[in-house]
């Protein structure tokens, strides 16, 4: 397939040394998990640490009776803040769902990204330590995150959170889970309804296929094979009746969705499914904000935090959060 897509020049300048390194190959979910975790730990460690953010852990129960960790990240109180009020008024909160292709990743790995947004917005982030596939396939991760959402709603008062101002925020597979949980919450009549949804290059469609002769395949960092392994571990071999809670792109009815922010790079395997999902929301008259960043692949901002395109994306995301 012809075209003129290419790397953003500033991004390529930072990325070129890494592009020359052979990528590890996996044929199964556990090998891919090991490869993915090593990569995630490397790239998120490259994000500068943000001071002034406190981390606390809580425990919550899942649908199947398991105990998981809920991580809370809050901006440290200053002396001035303490003088203003002994107890701050309730405000917005974000439930952050980490990425990792449904089979890897963890909240601690994403810590530097989370603390950046907390420091910039002053909004507390809560992140459920959901269980991943293949040990915990669908519907496990969706149920784990939904239980975390219920916990945050039920503990909103003690966490100084306005339950009507809770947003879901997820990158990659975390975005797919956030969208799936949004569908589930709508259908269950979750109240108050989710206030906003923020999806960064979300993993939404198990049917995505980019053939090797497509120019895009030369640029993707999360490959077609990576995608097939991740979805295979999450859904299992039977694809005859895939739930939209698992693959939100399959949803035929997106009415009742909250205001939604979506962004993606033009060199991302998820580009077309992201654009299609945004179009589906818009066609349903859902207020959707979409940003397609030319010349960058999946997860473009994490390892190269200071490139112009990454800075632009971060600034716009911060504005989207401040509108909560």
C-alpha cells in the first residue's frame, strides 16, 4: 500500500538509536509478557520523576472475592494548603487503568507518568492493580477494574472525592479496559455516571489486521503479532461471540457514553480502530475530542518525554483533565 507516512523528525532524532536495536520476538503470551515488562520498565523509567506526589495503598474486593490493591496518588499538601482548610472540599478524581496488552504492566511501572498528571492537575489518581491474562482472561480484568470503580464511588466521601466527577483514564490496553468498563457501567446503571473518559492510543478491536505489505507495518512498535498474542491470551481461542465489554469496538450502541477524549499516533497499529471508535461516538452525538499525532507510533511519549510532539500531547491531556 502506497503512502507518505514517516516519522516526525524530532521524534526520530530521539528514537533512531532505539530503532536500531533488534526487538525481542515472542510466540506465546508468557514470553511476550517478559519482553513487554522489560520494555515498559525501561521506557517509563525514562520519564523524569515528579516530586511532590504522595502514594498510598488500599485494599478492595473483586467480584470473585479476591483482594487487590488500589493505589492512590495525591499532590502533597503545602503549608499554604493546610492553612486554607483543615479538610479540603471534595473534588474530581481519576481512575487510571494501566496498559500492557492485557498480559503485562503494573501500576508501579506507570508511576512516573501518573505522578506527572497528578502534579500538573492537582487531581488525585486512583489505580487498581487488576489481574492480567492469560491467568485472568476476560471478563476478569474488566470485573477487577469495575470493582475498583465501585470502591472509589463507595469511598468517595472519605477520599474527598465528588462521586459525580470521576473520570476513567487508560493508555493502550488500559484504554480498552476503560472503554469496556464504561459500557458495563452504563448497562448496570452505575450512579453517578462516569463523568469523563480519556483514552490514549486505546486497544479496542480484536479484529484489527495490518498486513505486512501495508506501509504502516514498517513503523509500528506494537506489532500485528504482539496484538494477536495479547488478544489471544485475553479472549481465548473462541472468537465466535466476543463481548463488546472485552472489545469495545464491537459495540453497536455507544449511547450514554460520557464526554470522551482520545488521542493516537499516525504510526500506531491502533490508528484505524481509534479513528473508527471516535467516529462511532460522534455519530451517536457523544461529545468527543480526538487528536491524531502525525509521525509517531504506539506509546510515543513515554520514552521521549521532552520531544515537541510529546510535550504537546501532555499539555492537551492536562487541559482535558482540568476540565473534569
